[in-house]
């Protein structure tokens, strides 16, 4: 399957990529995070998972 569009080209179905995009949770990080920032992220994630 090959589709083209504005700014991209799809060469195959990308089944593994689609699975990762649908079934994963992305936490963006960067080297400038301090312990307080990381703790805040962890607490926020924990709250969401607890309901």
C-alpha cells in the first residue's frame, strides 16, 4: 500500500507503529528536569491511574 500526501509518504501499513501510537503512554522528558519536576510528574500520573 502506498499513499502520498502533503508532506508525507506512507510506504506500508505501519502496523507496529500504529500499535505503539495507540497502546502506549508517552512521557516527554529533557535533561533540565529537577527532582521536584519529576516528582510532580510522578504524582500526577499516580493520581490519574488511581482515578
